[in-house]
């Protein structure tokens, strides 16, 4: 028998049938995977010289060792009453997902759910943590033992008086509005409800164009949260960014063009096919090598036969400075001269001279465009993200001005009526203080 601790073992004893169990292996093996392999190995060894009947509690399909034995020729399977089905019946569940307590970690969880093999408190604790993360500590559940059922909250799953091989945990489905934890399916269900004919009047009339700018705004808010190193804010803003992507996806789902499964499938496939140094035969030395492999695979997937294709594929919606640096980067990858900081500085000086000598607005605009372009090239040569550098400088300017105005007002003066000398003094003080 798999274990003599299950009440069914008493049936063999009462019938006068001698048997052995693998309880000793349970004590010796460090993990459930090791135990399964040890049981299969021992049964196959015994089966070479004699017939062996391996008895498990519940259905053979609920025992991993029995499942492994089914693959071997000569194995005869005699079905039994499913432990999950018995627990589900006691808890009043209909369709449900059934999992062994040993398989819960890393499994894709959904409700209703029945977890069997809840044989000891420590195992019940592991199951509780995994299920609470998915469904919440207070989710209603049923603890089943020796055919008796008790309603509990999920956090009580490892706080029961007795545990043995008959124990199971059944978790019923939870109505959407009563949930404390949600998954992607819940998220999409809420969005579909908002877009339904009797949903939210505002959500129903939105189009790609009407909410286009929201995606940009939410992305910047996430960046602000990252810069502030604020985990709570990052969590909130990451959700808003996901919501924007999901909203656009839902609009296309309504048009019959693609749905969230298509979106997730494409991004997962992209991650696999572009990381051929992880999932394929390519090799990459360090981060730079990984980026080279990524770029090579990206060009192949996008059907970009020339580097010009890649250069012209930089999104037009990028901010100008970011776009300039991306174009510069792709040109250099395609054989354009890689600028050094010294060479760019020389060209920048020439452009500044042209700007100073400009006779009209057109000349000034042309010279300024060269200055900004060379600044993007300078950032590329120095390995600096120009967009981020300029954002950081703008934030510093905001801090400096705030300190400047506060000092002027503290002295009872008007910031717009300072003498040049006073302004310079206050500015210098503000810069040192901020």
C-alpha cells in the first residue's frame, strides 16, 4: 500500500490480507518527487520476480507513482473512488479543479478547487499560502476529514486539530463582487462588463483615438513611481498601464481582430524567439552580447532585410530626443560612423557657432536642430539616455526654482522685481541648497 495510515488499510487487515507499505520511504525521502521515483523504482524491482498489487487511497489517477506505472506494459489498472470527488461531494461542489497538495506550488489555480493529500499541518500551511495569494486569506473553504466536512476560512487550513491521508480542502467559486484577489480573467470580465450595452456610458463610447493619450500619461506616471522608488505607487501605476493595453485589446476583440490570448501568445513567442541565447543555440557574452542576439532576431522577425528598414522603424510617436537617439543607435549598428565624445563635441561647437551667427529664424532653427541632434549623438557616445538625462535636469530645475522663490518670499520680496544682482545671489543660494 502507498500508506498504512489511511483507514482503507484496515480493510485489508480485517480481511486477513498481509501487505507492505511505503511509509518508511516517506520518512527517508526529502521531497515528494524523490518519493515518487523511489516508489516506482521499488515496485518495478519487485515486479521482475513476482506479481505486485500497488494499492492507493482514492483513484489511481490521483497518485503520481500509479500514473508512472500505467506507462509500463503489463500494468492492470483497477479504478477506485476519487478522493477529490468524494471531498467535492461533501462540500457541494460541481465542476472543479483537483490537485494533490504536493502539486499546488506553481500550479495554475482556479475555482472551484479541491486539494487532496492534505496529510500534515506543514503541507497544509504550504497549500494555504499558495491559495491565499491567489484567492485571499478570508476565502470560504471546506475542510474534509474521514468523510466529515467543516466550513472554515482559508487561513485556517493549517490550524485544524487532526491531519491524515483522508484530509482534503475544497474551495468554492467566489462571486466577482465578493472577491478580494483577482486574476486576468476577472480583470477582463470587469472591462467587458463596463463595455456592455448596460455598462458604463463613458467606457462604452471610448475608441482607440479617444484614449490614446492615456497610454502615454499612464506610462509616464509609472516612470515617476519608479524614479521615486515607491513600491505601492509602482503597483498602482503598473495596473493602470496594463489597463490601457487591455482596453485597446478589448476594442479589437469586439471588432473580431484579436483578443487577449492573441496578445499574450505573441509577446510570449517574442520573448522565446528573441532570447535564442536562453531558449536556443545562440551564445551571448554579457548584456551587450544578449542585446546583439535580440537585435538580430528582431530584424529577422520583422522582415527587415536592411538596416534602413530598422532605422525607419523607430516609432514616430516617440519624443523627439528619444527618437533621435534611437535612430542614431540603429544607424551605428548598420555601419554608420560610431561617434566618439571628442568628435561629437567638435561638431557641437561648430553647430553652436552657426546658431550664434544665424541671421533669421530659419537659420536659427536649422542650427538648433543640429545642436540637438549632436546632443543625442553625444549621449549615445557616452552611454547616457538623453531623454532620462533631460527629465532629470528638468526636475532639478523645478527644485532649484522652488527653493529660489521660497527664499525670495521669505525676505518679503517679489520674484519678478529683483535686481540682476539680487536674482543672481538668490539663484546661487537656491542651487547650493537644492
